[in-house]
């Protein structure tokens, strides 16, 4: 099976978390990832199969072509509109949060 990596550091990481109270749930399954290249086959079905309660973006939710804010917004909107990502959100109802890094806000290593 050919799978394009969705996650740089780890293809899929789902961690068990004990005794972390959120407002209405006890968080037991947390998925996180980064390096989501728009237009490539993603691993959203595999992540959904693990039934995460939350998903954290740890950077590179999308790749902008240049340092213009409008390009970063376009890239993030393209990633968000991806049918497999939308299916993941609908299927799991998962809480999503995260951080932004260089590729989310412009060119790779743009601060160097």
C-alpha cells in the first residue's frame, strides 16, 4: 500500500492520556500531527479508526508558496476543504487545535 506521509516525525501517533479533565470529558485518546501537504493522499481514515477525542496540529497544517499572508490563508483553506479531512471531522466530531509554525505563515525557515 502506498501512503504519503501526513506526519513528519511520526506517521501516526495516538497517545493514551490519563487523568486529564476537560470540561465535559476525560481525554483518553489524543492524536497529533504535522506536515500536511495539500493535494496528497492523507492518513485521515487511519487516524479516525483510532477514535481520537482531540487532534492537535503541531505545525505545517499547510504549505504556502510564498510569504504573503493571503497565500498562507489560501493554503490553509485548501487543506481545511480537503474532502478526506472534512470526512475525518464529520466522522469523529473531534476537537481540533494546534500551533502554527514557519510553513503555516509563509516560507520554510523564513526567519533565518
